[in-house]
């Protein structure tokens, strides 16, 4: 590994980070961001025993990343019936959702904070044979300690935005040393591959394989609930504002006001990125004169309400199936956009704003294939909804997006092959 004074200084300091890490945990606990019953996992103390035999460790930062791994994990277990899988995440929402969907032989734990005593405790217990990082999580102490133990390391579904690249470029020596710990990078796109190479990752370790999210199975849903909601809606037209962030709820409501001029019975469903915002969104919209119902309160989307707030976890598969048109949030405000393959796989026509830098390559491909609509204002969003209320237009866009999203099998196959190879090397081929 290349030597970096800055990285060495960070690693030395991380030995003494426990008091600082504990203060951070206390703050997050007070804010409701940590599970009080599992807080010790964040200090590297396991809440479950390590199973006997081979163990692959996957780390995913959040909900979308962790869910994109489930099909791959099931395929690996099918190939290796005695294999055990550990998946770590850092958010309560990901833990809640994974709890109901983990494959057999798979354990979830919260990832330890990046203090070396915590990291060492975590690795001492789990002793993974192979470690897989997904997307863009780079914790120096965790990566260094894993490499020091001779554990094979793969960065899977790697994505590095321009913003992240600019940050790491300022500490290029540390980045080069850190990236040198990995045995392989399977990147989502050419932009990420270029960024990694410019930061000093060896070219022989960087491959472009596409996005694993493209190859994920369609989001699940409860068919009985879908039928109940469809019956309650009767013949009402409906559109969805999915994964919205503060500011976008009001923009969606403005677009709804415009679109209802052409379709007075139109229903807007808002599914906020963070469901806990539901009551606050409802209060603001009611103050603006809208009739609003909340999913969390058990209210159905009946024939009277104007806007329905879907403030629950794990039901996006339901809303994408119900709404033939969706605006994908995080894109009219400068968040960076969210995964477009989820609605694409379920036949919901995609509208998005200009701020999609987190997946620019994907959105460019969608726009070029006329598989999505770009809007820049609430007024343009309202006009796009009106246009796509014509079934043949929304169906054409949805079909083009579905075809594009179906091309992701290569990413899953590449990941499967490389992890199998790493497992063979880690266990001597047994």
C-alpha cells in the first residue's frame, strides 16, 4: 500500500477516537437516529454469534444500497449452501426494512463507527472471508484494518460523484493509499472509473460493470392491498411524487393544482423520502387548503381527498404499481436524484428534475432513449403530468424505461463471478 502521511495521521488518531465517537452516538441517539436496543453494535460489539464456516460481509450505506444486494446474496447462497452472509448498514430505516426481507443464513448488524477499537472488536468477532463495500462508503480505519487482516476486498456497484471526487482530490495521497487496499472495483459507470483512476487506483483493478440496481428484482408489494386501494380509487386518475425532500412537496402540490385544471378528479400521492415527515407535510398542505389523508393513520385514498401522503416504509412497490406516472424526487431540489430503476421496472413513467448528479449517466441514458421526462419547474411538472395522463404516452415512456432497466443483468453476473472467485481464493478453493 502506498504511504500517506495524512492517512497515517488519521489512523493514529482513530485509536483515541472512542470519547468523540461516544459523544456522536449519544447525540444521534437523542435525535432518534440510533436504535437504543442495538447501540452497542455501533461500538463493534456483536449482538449475534458468528456462525461456523465461510462468511461474506457486505457493507451498504442505506436502504437502496442494501436492497440492491438481496438478489445477489440469494444467488450466492444457492451456489454455496453452507455460506453465511453478514450485511451492515448505518441507518435505522435500512435495518427496519431488511429485518423482514433478509434471506436465510443472512445476519444484519449496524456498522461500527470508524474508531479503531470499535473496528477491531467488530472484525475480531466476525472474521469475514471476503469483504464487499457497495457504492461510495469509504471509512479509512475500517478499510485499513480489514486489509491488514488479509481479507479479500471488493468495491461493488461503486459510484463516485463529482462532489465526492473533488473532496478526495484535495487529499489525493490518502485516497491513493486507501484505494490501494481493494482487490477490485466494479463501477457503475465510466465517470466513476475515471475518478478512481485519477485518484490513483490501479487500472488493472478497475472495471465498468454497470449498476447492480438495474438488475434488482421488482420491488415487492401486497397484492391484496393493491386491489383494495385500486377499488377505493375507482376510476380516479393518479400520479405519484416519490422520494420527495423538503420543498418538493409544495412543488408537487403546485403541479397538482395545474394538472387538475385538465383532470379535476386527479389524485396526487406523495411518498416522502423520509416518512417521518408525513404529518408535517400534511399540516402544511392542509393550511394551503388541500384535503389530505395520511397512510400512517390508516386512512384510505378515497374519492374525496386531493393529496394522499404515503408516509410508510417498504411500500414503494405498491405505489409504483398504482401510479402510471411518477415524479422522482431529490431532483427539483439539489439532492442529486434517486434510483430510477425501481419505477422503471414496474412500468411507471418517470418525470425528474435537473439535479440528478448522483446518477447522471443513468438519467442521461433515460432521457436520450425518451424513457423519462426532464422538468425544471413546478409548472413544467404540472404540464408533463397533464401530457402523460394520455395512456399511450405514459405507456411509451414506461416501456422504454423498462427495456433500459432490463439491461442490468451484466452487473449482477459480473459481481457473482468475482465474489465466487474471491471466495475460492479466501478459502483455498474448498
